[in-house]
C-alpha cells in the first residue's frame, strides 16, 4: 500500500504540475490517503489561487463542481 499526500493528489488535477511519478501512482489500486487529505488539498488550492498560479475555473470554484476553498 502506498500512502498519497496532498502534493501528489494536486498533481492529478493540476495538469501543469504532473510528474511521471504522480502519473504512475494514479493507475495504482493499492493507494491510501490520510484522513486530512481533502483539507490539505484545499489548502494547496487556496495558496495556488491566492498566488495566481491557478484560476477559480481550474479549481472548480466557479462551476459548483469543484473543491471549495
């Protein structure tokens, strides 16, 4: 079992941040995540949004189908 942290999970949904390792992990079935993963990912998105590194559309905030930060 491999435990995935927020930095890897964010790479799955922010295309420009993808790495070969994160891509390989996405196809695994033996992944686990800490209970706070969603909170940690929300914090990463908040920081990226505040820094202008992603738009509200990229995090899904303006469509109602994404993670609210």
